[in-house]
């Protein structure tokens, strides 16, 4: 391609770029100022603060009356049923203490060291039907096992876990599993509880 043709093409490209940049400016006219000039927020009100200094009265004795603008209209008598209420409350308290003491005596005594420790259970099965879980619970309780059902929601469905225990020691839970296998021919697994 000859040199002068190249120069003409470059010149034409430069003129087209200048036209693309400046022609829209001339055709659209001046740009509107889009900044906010007025608001609908009211002016800030200036409030005067009235301060009052309350004098401290130093020479006040217990017998001195202070005029604070209030008058004592009348003294209301205190009802005499205070003794009756007190005796009723004492009787209720004593009866609840006695009943809770009897309840504590009947429950198993838990040593302080056992409270809050992890325990172990033997899980015998998981059932989708509560009836099947209850039947197994009845069967296990007839054999003197401490069995219970623990409902659990999985995938928007409730399943019922049949568990025996809990035992404080893993070795006791393993022995319980062995005893369950011998008596019921059911296989289970030892799990941490709760």
C-alpha cells in the first residue's frame, strides 16, 4: 500500500474519532446540573435549655419538715391480717418442704461427682412407627431393662430411637449390650448420651 494512502487513512480515522467525541456534546446542549438544591428536611430547631439549680439543705434534722409542695392527706391504717397471711404462708412452705423431702427420699441419690458427666446408652433400634418402638420398650421392660424412646426429626419425618440406659461408665454400657444380646437376640450399639 502506498505511503500517501496510509496517511489519508490515519487522518480519516482521527477525524472520525474527534467527530464521535465532540458532535454529541454540541447536539445535546448544556448539561443540566443534577445536584440537590432544595430539601424537604425542615431546619434544625434551636431550643433553649432551662437549667435550675436545686439548693442543698444542709441543716435538716429528722424532725424538720420540708415543704416540697405535697401534703399528707390522711394516714391509712395498716390491716391487721398480716399475721394470718404469714401463718398461711408458713403452713404452705412447711407442707411443700415435707412433700419434697419425701420425694427426695424415694428417688435414687446421685453423688455430686456423677452430676454433669457424660453417660452411655445402648441403642437397640430406630423406628418410623411409634407403635413398634413402644412394643420393643414393653418387651425390654419386662426383662428389667431401663428402656426409653427418644423421638428425633430427620428429613421432616419423626423417627423413634429405642435406647437402654444410661450408664455412667462405658464398660457398664458394653456389659449391658452383651446382656441384651443374650436375652433378646437383638444387636445394638453403645452411644454417648445425651
